[in-house]
């Protein structure tokens, strides 16, 4: 380092100090270092405990190396199999060797994976493994046929071959009710096996209905809040936000007590003679709509109210003074100004609704479950993580698509929402 | 009366006022209506109640199943909120000091992301991740997950506080001879305290109410209050469930009141 | 040791982007106990200089010495320089007394000393009775006083002030000007003061450095600055000024002949003036006389009155003269003087030494 880099306090003739352009200022280097030191721990924590698990989970939608792990030699031997003729003895020997040597857990995973694509494969593979382990010298294609005669079925070998790749489109296709046909083309699964498109559409429809209901309810509420006196505004806001603070579980139990067949609403209606037998209000779609609107309404009211507050009263007055009719004033003067708030509120409501789980579970019926339910189901009960991941990927894709659309929506002036 | 002025908006204002009232009834009445049932002396959740008693609260506070759940919820809620506060406070100060640009936006987006992530996706991914890590069925796993959920509240709240914070105060402190740390500790932190406290309480309430992650990650010893309520609603809806719900309402609304109080006090100090 | 120099800017330059210089090779010496004002329009580099001296902006080149010791690269908290900010920067969560005690606590002084010095500082600004108030409960002037006390309580020998009176109303500003001056003289501290208000600078300063374009245009005592501006920028920035463009015909000693349109004017050349070069003639409105009083003046011309504005103690007469419009003359409302009527012809005049021939703005300032 040159002398110029260290200012010499005792040198009173330091007038000739060169112009050290690159000398670090008092706020230069160390400050950035401190900044990184503050952000980094949290950043690492989030990357390891939040981003990485989700990325890994989503990767299970296409990454499925179970067969490759359990049966590596077979996968290698089948690489140049021509698909139409029965497999050679070399392939069969590789499979026999793999089955003998495979770890039990790995083999079970591979068997489960193969069974998704062809039912019965799991039992056949495990049975064959037992057989070849018992008879020491078994070799060749015939030995497999002895263990399980269905090895003669070439479709089974084709499944084995395609599942041998570490990457698969199987789960994603399944999540969209599609399948790969034997000829390699992609087509819809037969109607009796189709399940997920209905669920996806149901999720979207339910969220749309809830969003629209919230929008209609939020409008008068936001308008009333925004045009109230400051003191009353605070009170109204507090009341709107009160349910926010009350556990979802508490609210769900309230709806059950109120809406069930012998609940308060039905009892009251019966006593008043309006109905003669209980109406089903819960554990069906009605219940889910009521519950979700109750949960999500504040998310809609907040941004719209903020947007409305930002609109000077004079604008609408000016429109009226210039002779505009009420609808014209509303649509041409008022709505364009609160549009950012409406867009933000609708997006927020829709996005939160799409991913909802607990409320439909507690106060919906079987036909009202959304994507989340099936993700949970395939994780916990059916233990098909690949499919759970593929469904999660679909959910994430829907959300990202919506946020992307929102980013494209033109926003006039400054965003008033969220302030 | 011939010249009675007609405000073209009045009609709409009345209508929207009426609708607002109905919406408020819809939002609040269900919660209010079930509250008294926790004081019922009977075993059924219906009106009219046979009589008043504290028996369900007694059961709540003596039955191990409920006391353990309350204890678990408290431990998880407090630990995760404190963890979220430490991470969020540091992150917010760091982000605020970063240069505006893509890097800052990405980092901010990452810290906000848990707010927009469906809980089921977090729950499932951590479920798979923890099974490899050996964190499944451990309370630490739940605390970490809840800390991630709570961090965005702290980051948003403290960041907003920092945006309002006048950086000349830090310059002033330094010109008066304060070291960086002395200035942080005696100038910036005290002024940011209300923002930190409200972020902390938000994080606590979020953890206290959270169920999906606990549902996936908890071992049998870590049943929390929301899980007990969940089971109660699904299996046997008795007044003890409502009294537990009342305790949750009390704690949540208490926290909200506290946040409001902290906010008002800090505003009053500024304006007085 | 014998040096009376307190602060020295030695070839200081500052650039944010590496290309445009905000401060360009600044050399400035400030004496002990001096009240020096950096005056200039916004963006002239005066505030940047103050911030570099305080330690909040790193230097791009050169060095700053305080008591002949380099501080250019020292952290702000180690410079022992008091500072008063435009926004006062009082800590909103601390009482008046705690604000004033802050620099002493930060230095870890004993409690008894802190108590004593805070009491002394409160007495100096006459705010003992308000020591427990919060800053939010004080008026602008009171906040200003507290900020001043806080910057002085740790007895720095150098105090910086960055437009400290900018947020106050006119009357309070004048009051505070005197108060700051009195305190400064009493304590004998060196003050470096930044403002864009020329009246404030003229009132308070021992010397004024006029900034423009990152350079000092003139460094002088207020009366010198006002009477003898070195160039057209200083002439127009300080006080009111009629500027008339012309060309030098001949130059001889302390007099020069300048052609303006078809007329010739005798003027007092200042600085870098040469024959047949353009100049800006600078005339203070109060140094121009009208009517019969113009008879004895060195320069005398015929003018037409276009506007007369009443200003209480004086009247402003706007004229068309020398082929120019908007030429302003200040006429004191002394007894018996009748201002000219609009539309009438009148003769105007001034002496040679009141008419400065200056290098024009944007001309050869080097």
C-alpha cells in the first residue's frame, strides 16, 4: 500500500497528499459488510428452511429415480432394447441380479412407483424378487417367467423401461388427467379415472365465486368506511378486522354450531315456521362459500378502502356539477381511480382462496374439497409424493400465473393500495 | 320544502350504510353468538341453555389434554415469534441499507414470500424435508416453520418503521460523538420499538392460530390448541371446545389490543 | 502552534459519478473563532463541503485538516465537531435534557459532570423550565435552540450549521441570527455556516465564501463582497444589481471606457478585464441618482420612467435606459423628494467607482 492510503496525522505539510481517488471513505466498505451481516443469517435460514424444501418437493413432480436406484443394471441393460421383441436373457439376468442385491426399502419404493403406472406390478416385482432370492442359480428370461408368468407381457417391460429414467412426466400428466399412450402420444385418461381436472376447475370456480361475492360485499363497506368521519372510520375498520384476529378454528366451530341441521339457524327458521324441515347449510358448497367469504372479506375490504380514501371527494362532486348522471360518475370518474385497490384486493382474495385447506375440510362436503386437500391426501394417506408434488406444482403455477397477470394490469397513477 | 336540496349521493350512501351493517352482522354475530355457550351447564351446544356454570372452563384448565395443548401453543408461539423478531429485525435493517435495485427487491420478495405461499405447500415440503433431516415430530421443527411464517410480519412492520425513520438522526448522533453501535442502540432501536413489538405480536398470533403445519409436522406430544379445536369440531362438539375457543379469542384480541395500544402510544409521543 | 488556521480544505474535490465534479479543487482556510459562511445557490457544492468536513461524505480527492491534523478520512464520531442540522434532528424519544446530555453520555462522561453541563447549556438557551419536554412539544425556535445547545454542550471548538434557520418564519429567523452570533462570540468557537440566504450571510458572517459550480467565486468580508464583487455572479447573487452588457474600448488604471450600444460609459474595472472584450457593468440600484442630483455624476444618461412602486422607506423606479428596459433605481423617501411620473423622461447618473466592469458570467472566470 502506498503512503497515501494512510493519512498521517502528524504531517502538517500533508498538503501535497496526492488525490487518492480510491481511498475508502468512512462509510464505504465496512457499511456494506455490516449490511450483508444483517441480511445474511435470515437469508440463509430462508433458503435452507423455506426455499430449498419447496424446491425439492416440487422437483419430486418430475424427478423420480426410485427404479434407477433399485434396479440400476436392468435400466442400463434395457437402454437398447427394441421394445417390440421379448427382452434378451442379458436383460433378464440384469434384473435377476438387481432383485437379488437391491435394498429392501429401495425395492419397495421402486415397486410402488411401478405400480402407479401398471396396477399389479408391485406384487409381481416383490414376488419375483422373493423367488429369485430363494433359487440361487436362476438365470435367463425363463427364470422370470417361472417366477411370474406375466413377465411375458411386453407392456410390463415397457413400463419398467420408461420408469427407469430418473425424470418422468408421469406425475404431471396424471395431475392433469393425461397419460402417455403405449405409442408415445399424450392423451386424456378414460373418464372413470379422470379426477384432477375437475378438482382444478372446482378450485378455480370456488375461488372465483368467493372473490366475486367478496367484491360485491366489500364495495358498500369500503365506501361507507372511506366516507365516514375519522373517528368512526377507525371503529368500523376495527370491527371489519376483528374476525381477522379470531382463530379460523373458532370461526369454523361457530359456523358448525349455527348452521348444522339442529343448529341455531335451522332451529330458528323451524320455530318461525319458514321451513318445515332443516335445510342443509353446512358440509356442502353453501357452507364453504359462507365460511370462505367470512375469512377473506377483510383482505378485499382493506385495499379497496385505502384506494377509496385516496380519492378526493371533490372529484365525484365535480362530475355531478358538470352534469354527469350517477352511473356515469361512478363508472367514468370513481371506478377508474379505485381500480388499483380493486385489482389488488381481488388478486389477494383469489390467491389466498386458491390455496385454502382448513375451512373446506371442516365445513365442506366431499364434493367441495380443493387442490390443497388432494395434496395433503397424497402426502399423508396415499403416500404418493410424486403426485402430491405435481399437484403442488399445479397450484404454484396457478398462483404465479395470477400474480404475473396482476403485474401486467395497467395501474393508473400511483398505487394507492396497501398503503 | 319546495327547494329541498337533493344530494345525488345520499341515496347511495344510505344503501351502502345498510349493507355495511348487514356485513358487520355477518362478520361478528356468529362469533358473539357462540360465546355464551361456553358458560352453559349442559352438554349440548344449543339455546336456550339449561343454566350457567364454569364447568367447561374448569375442565379446560384441569384436563391434561387441554392444558398440554395450551402449554404447547404458548411455547411454540413465543419461541417462534422471538426467532421471527430477531431474523426479521436484522433483515429489515439490512434491506433498508441496501441500494435500491434488483438484489434488494429479490431479498425483500423472499422475506415476504411466506405470506403468499399456500400453507399446504409449506407444510408438505417441510414434512418431506424434515423426514430426511430427522426433525419430524420434533417441536423445534414446528418452531422453525412458524418463525418463517412470522418473519414477514416483522420485516414489513420494521421496514415501514425504517422508511419513516429520519436517517439524519443517525448522522446527528454520530456528529455528537456516538459510535455506530451506540447510535443504533440509543437512537434507532428505541424509535423502532413500536414497529418491532407489533411485528412480534403479529408473528405470535399467526403461530398461535396456525394449524396446517402443525397438523403435518407435530408428533403426538405436540398437539396445540388449534389441533384440539380441530379434533373437537370433527368429533365431539361440546362446550369445552367453545371455552377453548374463548381462550384463543381472548389471547388474540388481547394481542390486537396491545398492538393498537403500542401504536397509539408511539403516535401520541410524536404528536404531543 | 503559532498558526491561526483552524480548518483547511486542501485541494478537496468531490464527485458522485466519477465524471461530474460537485466540488472542484477547493482550497479554503478558516481561522480560529471565525464565523465563516458558505453561500450559494442549491447545487453549488456548499452543503457537500460541509458534509465532507463533518465526515458524512467521503472525499474524492484532497484532504481536510483541522488544527493541522488530517481528518479527511476519519469517522464523523471521532472528529469532535458539533453540528446543527436543517431539520434540527432532535431525537424524538428523548426529552430536551436527554437530547442535550446525549453527546456527553456517548463520551461516557461522569454523571455529575453531565448534570452540570446540561444545566449550563439549558441556561445558555434560557430553557431550564422546559428541560423535561419532548421535542414534539416545542416550537420551531425552541427546537432550534435545543439543537444548538446539543451541538455546543461537549465544547467542540468547531461547529457546523447546515441552513439551521431555513424552517423558521422571518421574524424568528432574525431573532435567532442575533442569538447564534452572540453565543458564537461569547464562546469563541469557530462556526462554518451554510445558507442560500444572502441577507443571513451578510448579517452574521465574519467572512463569506460565495459558491457556484463547485468553486469559490469570492471569499471576503461581507461589506467587501457587497461593495466590490469580483465577478458578475457574485454581483448578481449578493444584493440587487443592474447588469448592463458592453464592450471595453480602453483601459487605463482604475478607469475604463465601455461601449454600450451607441453610448459610452466610464467604469471601474475589476479583475480580468481586457480591451475589446465583453464585460458586464454592475450597478447597485441605490447608487444611481435621478433628476437634478444626476447633474454632477460622472455618467449621465436620459431615461424614460416605466413604473414606480412604493416600498415604504423607499420607492423603486423602473426605467428604460441605454437601450435596456427594467433598469431599477432605489430612491429613498427623504423629505421633499418627488418621485418622477410614469412616462416622463428623466436623467440618471452614477459615479465611476460605483459602476463595476466585471467579467461576464460564463465568460473568462479563470
